[in-house]
DNA sequence: AAGCCGTGGTA
DNA sequence: TTACCAAGGCT
C-alpha cells in the first residue's frame, strides 16, 4: 500500500465516525437509500430521515408498493425532491428487474433512476465490498491537495476516477476502507473553506503543504445562482404546500404563495413536467 | 455540456 | 447579511 493509503486507513479506523450506514448488518437497500439522501444533503440532516424511511420501507418492494407521492412526502425538507421520485422509481426497477434485491454490479446500478457514477460505485463498494474507486467531492478535494499540490479540485472529470484508481490498495477490504477514509478526511479535516492541516493525518505527505499552500489558479466550477427570489425557491414553496395538503391544492391557494405570476406559472409547469405534481379537476396533488 | 434542481448550516 | 458549501444526477 502507498504511504497515503496506509495513513488514511490507520486514521479512519481509529477515528472514523460511527454512522448508521457503517453499522455491521446495515442492508444494501439501506446503503442505497442513504446514498440517495446524501446527494447534496449533509450527514446531520440525513440521519433522522434515513432511519424513519427504513423503518417504514425496510426493503425495495415495500417502497415500490406505495404511490410515488408517499416517497415525496416522506422526503420532507431534505431538498431536491426529484431524488425521492427517482428513489421510488429505482425501488420499482429493483423489484421488477432484480427480484427485489439491490444489484451489486455497477452497470446494473447505474441503469437505475437517480443513480450515477458516484452512487453506483458507493453501493457496490460499501454495501457489497467490491473493489472500485469511489469519487465524490471530498475525495476529489483531498487528491487535488495531497497528490496534485493544488488548493482545490478542478470541476469533475473522467480523470478523477483514474486518479483514485491509481491510489487504491490492491486488497478489497483495504480499498473499501480507503474509499471511506478519503471521504471522511475531506468531510472532517481537508474541508473546503478552512482545512485543519494541523490535525491532518497525511500532512507529512501532502503536496499542497510541501509546495507552500499555493492559491488555486485553475478553472472554477460556476457559482450557483442566488436562491432567494429564484424559480427554485418558488418550486420549493409549492412543494411544501403539496406535502402538507390532505386534498388538492387549488390555483387560488398557489397564487397566495408568490406574487410574480409568470414565475409561479413556470414553477408549476416545471413540477408537472418533472412528475412532482399532478393536475386534477380540483387542483394539484402529489403523484 | 452548461444549467438546473431545495434546504439548511456556517463563517 | 451574503455567499459559500453540502457523500450528485439529469437534460
């Protein structure tokens, strides 16, 4: 094993957090659900929803048996509610195509709704112990700094996967720990804004530190548009209303949520197109 | 393939 | 307060 992998794995085994999806016996379905929820939502916000979700729907077939709107409602305020829709779709696909068992093959996983490069590998590795590189935003940042000597990662690219693959220990178990450890390191120590280099287990090996912490000069990932006043905010307000409603939500009720009518119309049209809302004679409802 | 998609925490 | 950031994926 490389010195980097040795240091990361030692550190992770001694100080890694005790998270639900790291408990022995945690199911592959649980891993899949947790990864969906963790897409752009932080660990602390995910945990309570994850546990409630798995208690209610302990297997893919349980979720597949209820209407998608139930998933969207249970998703609550986790954000990006399309993920709830896709998770429900994935549950249906797993039930139909894989007899209710979460597949272990990356190609099978990536063919499911809402599962891409990251999530497919995370499930194959963390749920099934297969040996693959897993690359997320944390991993990319750690590699950018420790290996490439840059202050930050460039926008995601295919190169990231081969970078991680080159560092991956040959042994399946060590590779799995390394994947988790790199993410943990990026989440707790080698963080985006103010990295805690003083307490970093790989400080001695870090190329960025060795180079004297040069500033980032490469291409930046574009900044997100402002949320306040955006269409996304309007969609969020409407979704909140749909989740809370017992019956249908009328146009009159929707009109009270936002003053800009054009924006309201765009939001509704978008939600209908996305399948997050359905139009009925009496108003809008969850699917 | 650049832009879009929620929500809350943090400095 | 504003702006950044968060275990991405889809079109």
